[in-house]
């Protein structure tokens, strides 16, 4: 099931690669809330998650190093 | 007299003729050479092509947070004991544009915490009755973590290629970490598509601390003749004799490789996919986390259950995380920010993470950030609940962070933004203030909350 979903996502993204939004059309995409990177104000939350949860990565956060043992 | 005047007139005429010839030659030369001079001028004094700076001016981010947690499954006390912990963190991030293309970022952070469970590395402080659910006043109950990271990024003239490199150092009482990493990002398709690759290496070293009652049973220790056992009475199994050995090697090595792909799907929708691969080796166990065996009778001093061993985990771990983000600009008031991640590793853990944040602009300066996040994971193969590990097992841990559980997180935030930076501190204009609060509840007794406050300043 997960493989199918991921395959569909990849196909959707690949198909959309031919979509070209011009610079003058990117006013909404340039909204600060549209950025895909993790917001800096959430970095300590991401650190807490990486300490308390087994799963890390794929979210732009830390993927290694540090003890995280407390 | 007349002759002299005639001679003078002849000399003047000759000079004038020579000057005229010189001027004519200069004009002719100018005309002939003018195209070349023009070309030469084009080459040296061409009209500069406008290139927007990657970062217009120095930016300073100050971020502080207060984190608290509690629960009944402390790993330090073998899965049964208080998990109470408080942590305060302050971080300063300074981004400096070195020129139009290059940015240097210095990131320094300090985190101070008090931990009830860590305090029970040595629960016998002779001030309170030792108990798995009672914090001790031991030195290990608090610590300070410090971190400095320096990173440098360079963008190409057309801003379609971005290189970055970083170095980091962090230290706490029982742990030291150094890291290095780099990334390359390529934008194309009129900056609608972005591919990136990043890698990092962390070389860490434990300064291992072991549970207090086990130390006399390490090689060269004096066992039950230790002052701890001579000055306290063992109850339960009075023949306390754990088989304990310290770790031979205290290094931990982490290697991460990640790939990213982001795509503008529509003038209101953008998304990304990410794949992270992490390989760890070395001492992956936490040396002060106790384990209680099911096939060994319990021993106590006061109300504190004495350790049978510490957690023992394999010396390598491979992690794979695959995630996707989709952001949708619904209208000028509302944006949807979604995230999903699937994770698995060779310790037997699988996990799903999904989150949704809905920024709502309530005015030109204020935005609300309600959010929800769901997380679940399966247990690690070597996880054993409190007192279920066997002394014959090769690997075991009672760290409930490696157990099966699910968690719900509810968040709320408020951001103030002033693009004109009217408020000032010295030469720095205040650009934004971010406040966030998150409540995190597992389907166990574990609860945590975190509040963060961030300020962004721009040098005017």
C-alpha cells in the first residue's frame, strides 16, 4: 500500500515537472508560510522529537550526532 | 624689419599647419579606432547586470524554549520510574552576507536541564529515601549542553546552483560530538524544480557514566565490600551479584546521506519528497540506562530497585526515512502545510508521522498557527518492558522511547511580522516575533510540552 502511494506521488511529481510557473506568477508561492523548509522557530521542537522518538530524518531536521539520552 | 615680419609669419604658418595636421591625424585616428575603443569600453565598463544578493543584510535570530516532560517509564530506572525533566534552551543564529553570493552563518546554543531520571544514576544521596519515582540530588540530575555550528553557502550567479558546508561541535558532561557536512542544490525548469543532495558525518565520544550500584561490580571493583553496600541494607534478594562489564569502546559514528526533490505544482501549490539514509556504529547503548531481568530476583536498597545490568544494544543501526511535504496557498488568509514520513530501521522499528499546520493571517502583521501531528512506531526488536528481559538475552533495553506507542501533538502559535522593521534595538530592526506552544501526549503515561519564543532582527 505504502509503495503504491509513494509510486503515485513520484509519478505525480514527475508529470508535473513540465509545469512552469513564471516568476511573476509566484507571488503566492513566495509567501513565508509556503516555504518547504522547516521553520527556525520549530527547531527545538524537532530536536525534542529526535530525542524522544525513534524516527528521524526526511523533514530537514537533524539526522545524526548528539546524545539525546535525557 | 619687413623681412623679419615675413619670417615670423612663415614660422607661425608652418606651426599652425603642423598643429592642424596633428589635429587631423588625431581626429582620423579617433574615427578609425573608435569602434575598437567602443568595444574596449564595453569590455571594461559595461553596465553591471543586476544580481540580487542572496542575503541583503546581517540577520540575527534569537530563539528560546522551555521544555517539560513527565511519565512513569524512565529508562534510567529500567522502565519503571519518573521521567520528569525540564530543559531551557537559548540559541543565537547570525547570518552574515560576505558578498552578493556567499553567506556565513554562526549558530550557537546552550541548553540547561534538570532531570529526575538522570539524577537516579546515583539515587543514594542520603538526603531522601532512594526510590525509582523520586528524584535524587545527585550531580547527574542537571547538565548543560553547548553547541556551535558554522556554515558557509555559495550561490552561483544565476542562483541555480547552491553549495554549502558546515562544521559543528557540541559538548555535555558525558558526551562530546563533532560533525561535518555539505550539500549541493540544483534549481532548474525556471526555478520550478529543485534537486538536492546532502551528507554529514558525526564523530561522537561518550564519557560513560554507569549506574552507581553497578560500578563496584566492574573489573577491579570491590563488589559488596563497597561502602554503598556496607552502609546500606540490601533487601529482597540479599545476594546481589550482577554480572557487569563496562563498554570497551566509547565512540559513536553517524553517517547521513539525503536526497531532496521539490517541485512547484501550481501557482498556489508546492511540494517536496525527501529520502534520508543514516548509518550508525559504535556505542549505541546509553551506559546509564538500567535493565531488570525477569529471571533474577529483585534486590533493593531502601525503595530503590538495584540494576541487574545496563542496556545492551547492537553496535550498528541503519535508518531509512522517506517523507513528503505539500503546501497549498488556499487564499490570502489561509495556507495548508502538510507533512508525511515513513521510517524504518534494522532494529525492527517502523513509524508513520503525519502533520498538518494551517497558518491563518488575521491581519497584515499577525498570523495564527494551529497544528496537529500524529506519530506512531512499532517496538525495537530488543525492547523489553520493565522486568521482562532475560539474563540469557544477547541484547536488551527497557527504554520506552524504543517501545511501541502512538502520540498526538496539538500546537498553537502566533507570529508578528513587521516587514518595515520599525522597532529597533541599536542598529537592528525587529522583523518578526514567533511564539509557539505544543502539547505532546503518548498513549502511555508520557506527556511533554514545549513553548518557544523567537525574535528575528535585521541590520539596517
